[in-house]
């Protein structure tokens, strides 16, 4: 019975490492014979002479397989002592009293490790097809090699024409050339050559990309293939963020609309819309802001904003244009990076826009709603009788009110007279004029402005001009002197006769002051690239400077009111020509003129502006051939008022580092 079992094992195809001869083709790599046959029949093998000789010798030496008669060194007394491994049978040899094992049909122990039994299925293992060590290799068409069962053999090497061998892909779908594309780099970094190194049909990784073309559609397409591109970059950024994709491939064309970059999502330009092959020589991808992108809070246009980017985020082979602003005093930023150390700008042209002229300052107006000093009251009449009490003067006028200037003094009262003509009251004095306002004062020389804690650009401003002050009130006129007589000839009735002098006139109120004009608003500044708080990387890129806006002209200060805001009253005639007439009230003082506005500072033209960051410019080319800083606005001037200064011109610099007080 034991002899029968051994003979049975010898007949099994998989019981030995030297199984029956296989049909060899060009897809078979036999470790015993390296000769490869021409591709003619992919599912047959020619006999391997070396293998046949070895099998014959093995058969002569022993009528059982190597696996069947190999002693394991495991002593035994019964079959129960010989537990078999995977795909294996075990028995106890009564003659040797050692365990012996045999592989199941179609399996083999190729690694020589008894602990895992007969671990190889010779009918399906492409590395051990039919026999241990027979490797199924790809054909010249690079189809997937496989090991398959065969009626005549345990396993034979074939290929699956529906699948490709590892490292190859059927990119063109042509069965005639099989899996023609060799995968050189599964990661396929996007490069200038546009080489598809992972054979997915695009430069880059198809499954990690979003596609954009001017002919695309944000509604009908998802952007996940070259055949279904989106139309806008904003939609592409959102699609990438929502679907964990990290690369946006953009066809040539101009794409309007400001962008707020997403952390870790890169944008690459220069692709053809048809198929998305990269063609940098003929395809230019331009990003530009639109008129609707104006931010009234910061009075600026920003084309591309990078805020808090910590993961690698690349802008590659693009043209980024600053907006040509029309909003008064608006600045323009092409690329604005705030705390974005992950940002890289490479192979890109960044063009500064044209900033807008600042608003002209407004002219001042007369400040008629302000209270002004009142004029003094005229001197009042009295019943003083000079013939009985001796000589004296009538009541003087009161002084006018004053706020900041001397008031007009009241006129003296006229002298009372007995049997003589009384003197008239003296007119009140005019109030003192108000103080003129101070014109606007320019910021310190060299002070351009700064970026505040939020990253907002704050241009340097002139000190505002001041308003004029009110004129002083006019003084009241003095009262006329009283006349008295005790002679019949000078009386119109029985003596004694008394004729009172009249009261003095009231002084006029002070003049209204002139309000100050306002300074001209600084012109907007043109920034190609702004980097705040953290450095970014700029490589092999060109920065073209734009144009700063002119400063606005200063506004005129308003003139103060002349001769007061209320005319004075006059003293009235007495009943007798011998009594004194009251003095006229004095005019109110002229209101002070308002200060003139200074001209606004010209806007700046900056290539790279930094604050709190140091950026290497080794790979950057600057072009200022068509750039210009803005001119300062004209300060207001007029006769009788101090002239305001003209604003300073802005500066044009390739690189400018700003602090907190620049």
C-alpha cells in the first residue's frame, strides 16, 4: 500500500520541482534556460531540453517525486504524527519512521520552507508557471503576462490582451501596438515639456487634475477630464477643493475674475484646449481682474490673492495682470501674498496695472452754522441833569463779545451840558478779524505709506488744513450827552428845560469764519507683487512695473465773512439839536479765511513690495521700461490766503521694503 502511494505521487505533475516539460514561448523565462523563442504562439511552449534531461535523470534515480520521498527529519509512529502543510499530504514511512510529505496536484514547494507547505499554485503563479522558477514575461506588445491552466500541462504562460503588463499602458487604444506607453514616473510632475510619464493621457496625474478652457462650461462639465473642462478658474478652484484634487491645468486664453487661491492647489497654464497637450510656445494663459472686483473697503483691485498658504501651491507659466483702475485713488495689486510661505511663482509674467488718480480736495464753505461773537450794546440814555449836578459824561457803549480775538470796544458816551450843546456819543470800534486757517502740511519727505496690521495699504496723507476763526463782535456806540438849560430863551416851555441825549447803536456780530478746503487724495499705487509676513518663492519669472496714479489737487479754503455777520445799528437823532446823538455801533470783525488744501501725494509704481518678509529675487527679471510714478497734486492757492504746498511725486522702484511707517 505504501509503495502504491509513492508511485501515485510520482505521477502527479506538481509533486516535484522538476515537473513535466512545458510549452515555452517568448513569454516564458525559465531559470534553467534563458533562450527566448520568437513570438508566434502565445499559448504554447516548446520543450526545454535541459528540463527534460533533468526530469529524466530524476525519474531514473527514484520513482517518486522529490517532494514525495524527502525525509523531513520528523520522527513518527503513525500518520497522525505527520500534520501536512498547505496544499500538501503527509504520511509516516514505516520503514524509516520519519514523516514524508507530497504536494497536492498542481502545487509545489518552491521556496523550500516546510513551514508553509506547498505555497505555489503552478497553474496561476506567473512567477512559477507549471514549474518552480518559470517566469511568464510580457510580449513585445506589453500585454499582461499570466499563468493559466492547460489540459496538457499544470500551467502555461499566456497574456491577457485586455490588460497591460506592469509599467505599461494602452494609451491610444490601438490593438495593433498593444500597450505601447511605458510608465516612467507614476507621479508625472507637470513640466515645461508636457511629457506624459505616467501614461494617463495628460501631463500630470489625471485623477488629481481639474481642466479649464475658455470653451468650457461651468454648468455642464465637471472639469475632471480634458473632454469636459470648466470655463472659469474660480469654479476650478472650488471643484478641486471639493474633490481633493491639487492641480488645475488651464488652456491658453484670458480668464477674467479675481482669484483667492486655495491652500495646496496649483495652477498651470500653457495647454491646448483640444486634448490638453502643453504648448508653451503658442498657448498663453492670462489671468486678469474684472471691474467688479473692486474692494471699496481697501480701495484696491487684487487679481490673485494668496492668504495663509502653508502647503505647496504653484503658479506656473501664467501671465497675471493688474487691473487698470478707474475708481478715484484706487490701487492695483497683481499678486498679493499675505502669510503664504507655501506659494511659488515660476515661469510667470506678473504685470502691474495702472492705478487711478486721487480725488481732488473739496473747497471749503463759510461756516454759517457756527455761533459767532455778538456786538456790544450801545450806551443807554439817562436822566442825569447837568445844571444841577455839574459836568459828566453819558453812558459809554458796551464792548463786543469775543471768542478767540479781541472784541471791538464800546464808544465813549457824550458829555452832558448845562446851557451848552451836549456832545454826541462816540461810535463803537470794529471787532478784530478772525485768525486764518493753516494750509495742509505734507507728510515727511520720503514717507510713502505702509501696510497696516490687516495688510491694507495706507498711503501717506498730508495733515489737514484748519478752519478760520470768527471775527470779534463790534463795540456799541456811546450814548449822547444830555442838554439842560434854565433860561427862557433856550426852552420851548417854562424853564428849567431838559433834553436827553439818545442811546448808542449796537455793535455788529463777528463775521463767520471760512471752512478749510480738503487735501487732495493720494494717487493709487501700482504693485505687481506684494509679500507680507512670510516669504514666498519666485523663480524664472518676469515682473513688469505698472503706473502710479497722480495725486488729487487741494481744495480752496473758504473766505471769512467781511464786516461781521450782522450790521451794526446807528444812534438816533435827539429831540433837541442841543442834546447829543448816540454813537453808531461798530462793525463786527471779519471772519478768518479757511486754510487751503495741499496736493495729494503721487502714487507709487513698485515691482515687488515686502513687509515683514525677505524674498529672494535671484530668479526674477524686472522691467520698468514703461512704468511711471504718479505726479503730486497741485496745492490750492488764492489771494489773501496762505498757499498750500503741492503734493510730492510717488516713487518707482523694482523692490521696496515697507515697514510700519514708510
